[in-house]
C-alpha cells in the first residue's frame, strides 16, 4: 500500500513539475500593440514586426506616464 502511495505521489510531483517547466518555457510574454479601428476591427502587432517596432516605444512611454 505504501509503495502505491509513494508511486502516485511521485507521479503527481512529476506531472506538476513538468507543467511548471512547460509554462515557463512556452509562456514567455511578448509585447504587442493592439490597434482598434472605428469599424470595430482590430489588428494585433507583435514584437518584432516593423509596425510594432515603431509603436512599442510610444506605448511604453504612455504606459509609464500613466503609471506615475
């Protein structure tokens, strides 16, 4: 009975550790700019795109000013 309990505990610990590692490796947040238009449409510009590289510094400045 103890062996089964220890086996289940080890398996659960391994699953938990694996999920944490998976989220850390794939969960890197990328900055993006969401642009909303009057007609209700939206486009999301991700970090690395030429359009986002122009807008991200401005967005950082605006968010920094709003936070202080």
